[in-house]
């Protein structure tokens, strides 16, 4: 509708223009300003002919423009269709973006929840680790107290090894025989209780610490002495040892095995010795001084060598 109106206006403008040309031509002819012949001697076209020629040219131009306008309209219509299609695609894409954004927000919320939960678990883990450390320290303290009390209670005891078993044996008399062989002043009357342990050793409780210490101080006098010196038919080396706790006894066993490897190839005077004093294990260091140890690790630091297979020890 708009295109037809524009075309009508244009035609009317051309019509007015042609009429004006006719009027101007008539005035020129009336004044004699329009020649009757051109330079070649041909008769000049009349204003009506000129106007008609221009009218035809304008009509042709208008028709061509109209066709061009129609082509542009078609192009605009096609472009509009494409734009609408693009709008639909953009709208679809926006909807998909909104869906993905919603999913991302949900995932972000889940992730934040996991991070928060993980942080809370880490805090609880740290708190539990601190509690565990505190409990371990408390356990070490209580273990050391128990070990000290048990060791103190065993300081009146000694263990005698190398005494063969016999039927209807009297443990006190057998122990008293070893004490006599060692040259002790204490006699059977110094013994409170004596009995044979599962491992075959004699565990002896003395009546006083003084009598116990007097017997223990004579332990080196038994060097080279055997059960034959007591009248037995078999020969077993005789030893007097302190009555250690189970834990310290295990550590002593490990320490002696370890030091056997350390002393391998050394002369008698160069060997590093191990002893117990009032229930405490002591090992000779490289300066020939005895140092108290609580575990095989202490000995390894004192005498580094091939890694020991023993992992026992007393907390400390």
C-alpha cells in the first residue's frame, strides 16, 4: 500500500513538471525564443514532443525503479525471514543458556556444600589428631609410670639361669648352691621365695634389697662356672640376672642381638658391653661409657650399622 502511494505521488510530480514545460514552451514560442530548426536544419521538436519524450523517459525510469524497489522489497522480506529465524535460534539458545546456568548454579551449590563439608571434616580430623596425640602422650606417661612401679617392685628379685631341672627339687637349695659357688655371704635364709619359671630359669625374691644386691654384685664370680660345679651331670653356664619387666626383657634381648653384630670381629677389650642396673638397660658407647637405653632405636643411634629387624622398645 505504501509503495503504490509513493508511485502515485511521483507520477503526479512528473505530470506537474510536464505541464510546466508545456506552459514554458508556449510562452517561448509566443515570444519567438524557440527556433524552428536545429543546427543541422532539421525541424526542432515541439514542446509537446519534448514533454512527451521526457514523460516517456520518466515513465521508463519509474518502471525500472519500481522493479528495483520490488527486488529490494523481496530482498528485505528474505532478510526479515532470516532475521526472524535467527531470533528464534537466539531465543532457543538463550533458553539453553538459562538451563545450563541453572544447572551450573545447582552444581555450584553442591560443590560449595562439598567444600564446606570437607572443611568441617578436616577440622574434625585435626581435632581428633590432637586428641590422639594427647592420648598417646598420656599413654606413654601411664606406661612409664607402670613400668617404673613394676621395675621398682622387681628390684628385690633376681633370676638364676643354667640350673638343670630335677625331680622333687628344692628351688631355694639349688639357688643357695649357686650363691655359695659365687662366694656370696648371703645364704638360703636370705631367700624369701624361689620358683622355676616356664623358661626354666629360677626366679628368686630376697628378703631385703641389701641381700639381693650383695648376691648380684657377685655375679661375675660365676664366669666360666657351669652346672657340673653344682654336681649335675650336664654342663650349663650359670648366670645371675636382674628380674626385668616383660618389655625391658624383650628390649634387652634385642639389644644383645644387635650388639653381637656390632662387636663382630672386635677383640675382647674392644667390645661394647651391655648390662642392667636396677632394672635399667645400659649400653657402652664409643667413649666406653654406659648409657641408659629404652629401645633398640637408642642403640642404633649410638652404634649405627645395618638396619636392625627389631622394632620393640619401651615408651619414653
